[in-house]
């Protein structure tokens, strides 16, 4: 089975993003050069490890937090993204009103994927919270979304692995539709910060539980459900799900690998924001990816 393990492009991407964070936190200084040196030595030592990309990204983000003493480097950006997305909720609900449940679900899935562009961890992409006011519902192929809808008939218990702040609000609207269908939807969020991903702090602060039935913490700052980096009890609980909806590239990179594969069916919703992911998925960079796997 093909898997997404560390490639040269991944090393370059991680180095660029993590070194940018160091400069953001300590300035373009001698200290920044020293810390970046530590980062590059770490990357060099792990370059040939054949580890999951997400495992390496997590290790390097932890190093940045440790060196700078800043536990939540993107707190301001995360809060801005959530506020911007929440402001759009009434407008999005209005856009979806009047549709059949099936068409609303299809549109909400596409909007959820489009919101995945809100990702501060992409090195050559401008971070623009205004994207939440321009979310498209246009998609050329609804076959995979239709497969997800078919699976809902036997999916009482759904877990949604959330990704970035702002995006998580749009995902909440998708969760509402699942609940309207009769599913019990549990949000899964990180316990501690990784990039601009939603943590239990933002989930509580912005009252995102209004969209879900329950919330479950990973007990970690790991970028995904990475074995050895999250609680074993979390993996056991996820394996009781009837369906898992996994948002974003990190979950796609991780859960498609045999090392981290979960037992229930998984619906992946993401944008192909890098060439590595695009090639793996057989799409073009920037494309919508909706995949349902059993």
C-alpha cells in the first residue's frame, strides 16, 4: 500500500514554516539563527527516518515551542479566524436554506473542504481569514459525497476530526446537518496547540459545542491521530465509531498509512495544498479532495 512518508519536499516545507515561526516569535536576530540551527540539525537527523510526515512536523513544532517558550504561537490568528467564520454563519445558513437535505449536505461538504484553505502552515500561501466569506459550493463530481451520504443510513455515531480554526466553524454547520439526519456527532480536537489547529481552548471560548453533541480531546498537541503521540484510549474510542469524518491534510497523510489506520470507514475532506498530497491523491494542487474509504 502506498503511504505518505517524509520526502525531500516535506523537509523543505517543514524547515520553511518552522523557521518562519522562529523569526515571528524572537525576531530576525542572532537567537533566531541559533534556534534555526537547532531545527535544521533535528531535521537532518530525522531526514532518512521514513517516519510519517505528520510525526516529523509535530516533533519540529514542539522544538519551536520549547526553544521560544511560546506555547501557542498562533493564538491571535486562530481567534481572528474563528470570529470571522462565526460572522458568516447566518449568511451561509441563508445560502443553504430552501434546498433539500441532500443538496444542503453536498453543498456543506464542499464548503467544508473549501474552508480547509484556512491553513497557516502552508509556506507559500497567503493566510486570509476573509476566505470564509467567499466559500464555493461548486464541485464537478459528487460521487464520493454521495457515498458518504449512503453510509449515513447505518452511521448513528460519527466522530469529526477537526483541523484549522475558522474552518472548524464551517465544519460545525456540516455537523448540524448530520445531527438533523439523526447522527450523534462528536468533535475531536487537540488538547494543546499545533499551528492554527483548533484546540479545546478555542472550542470552549467560541462555544463550538453548539454545533455538536459532544467533544473529545486528543490529550496531545500532535498534528493528527499519530500512534504513540495521542492517548491509546482515544484510538480505542475512535474505533467504536460508525463513521469518521477527517478534515485536512494532516489527517489524510496519517490515517491513510497502515501504521495509523483506524477501523471504521473514514471520509476525508481536504484541499490539495501541496504537490506531495496532490500526487498521492491523483489530483492537481489546489483541487478539492473528497474520499470515502472502508
